[in-house]
C-alpha cells in the first residue's frame, strides 16, 4: 500500500532510457566508422608508409645520388653530370623513386576523383587504383616509344636521350614532392591540398 505509481515509473525509466541512448550511440559510432573506412581505405595508409620507407632507404644508402637528382632538376650541368656518371634509368635509386612517383601520382588521381567525377566505375577501390597506375605506366612507355621513333626518324639519338633523361628526373623529383602533399590530401583537407598539389605539378 505504501508504493505509489510515480515510484514505479521512476524505477522503470532508468532501464528504458539508457538502452535507447546506448543504441543510438552505437548506431552513430558504426556510421562514423563506416564512413571513415569508406573515405580512407587501409591500403592508402600502407602505400604512403611504404613510400616513406623507400625514400628513407634511398636517403641512407644513395644519399649522394639523391642529392645529385635534386640538383639536376634545377641545374643543367648537374643533370649532364648525372647522365655521364651512369644510366639513371637502370639505377636502383632511380627505379625506387620512379615507383614512388607512380604510386603518388596515381593516388592523387584516385583521391581527387570524387571531387569531379559524378559517378565512379563500379569496381573495387584497389582495382581502380591499379588501373590508374597502369594508365600512367602505359603513358610513360608511350612517350618513350614515340621519342625513340622520332629519334630514329630524324637521327637525333643524343637529343632524344637527353629529353627522356630530363623527363625522368622531373618525374623522380615530382614523386618526392608529392609524398607529403598526398599524405595531407588523404588525412587532412582534401580540397585545399588538391589545389596545392595541382599547382605544384603545373610548376
């Protein structure tokens, strides 16, 4: 007789409301987690980490050649010296930096695609990224083949070799510049760093 209906309501309510709050919080957390995972697949961070590791490896074991590549981009005499001292196309530091360039320029296009593309092909993100890499690799080989064909046609072998070497050096240097910028694109403000990166690429 001493128990009132108000008391029963107060006893019952703490059991109801926490479950509703907990359920809403869990659903919100799941939505946030899914959205984060969709925007930043785990393999994007893996590619960036691997590129930083490769660059650190080149800095430790090929510091002189890496410094020469930096100077060759801005001074023709260093570029000629770099070409005379060896075939930059077959050097390990050159191949590693070219791999970084391909990874970064492809990741730039992959991350920037949602800004402009109204619809993205219905394929897996990994396959899309690999397709972009294949495009840039094929485009580079096409430039090499056209340059070699024109050099054979007009007998300008030396000029063609110098042209390809300069393009290769600029690509190596661009890959190093893109690495921190693409990292900021992936994990910071996408729009801002997209235009910054695009401006540097044009320069």
